[in-house]
């Protein structure tokens, strides 16, 4: 079983090397290479003004039901074949 002994020795040596290099090579708090504000800008939270205007545009009271139905069916193309229909 020398292969298990080999992997045990090499694995533990690499693990010790990993922890030692992490302790020796890490940046201190004053000299960070990564700017943490990138995470803050990546998270998007909609502003209240944007939400209000979107809601007002989406649900207008002056639109009749016929116009809503016409807008829904306007996305369908006439004579469009069904995608899952098999040729017989």
C-alpha cells in the first residue's frame, strides 16, 4: 500500500504549503488589490420612483379591455405553424 502512503504525505505537504502561503502572501486590510465596492454596484435594487412610474405605465385606467386584448394578440403571427406539431 505504498500509494496510499504517498498520497497521504504529498496531500498533507500540499495542504501545509497552502496554509503557509495564504498566511504569508495575503494582503493586509490597507493594501487590498480587490475593490469590495464592486459587489455593492452589482446588486440592483430598483428605486421607488422607477417602480412607481413602471406601475403607472403598466396599469392605466384609460385603456379599454378591447385594446388590452388587441395588444396581447398582436404578438402572435398569423399562419405561424405550431412548433411541436409533427408532420404526418
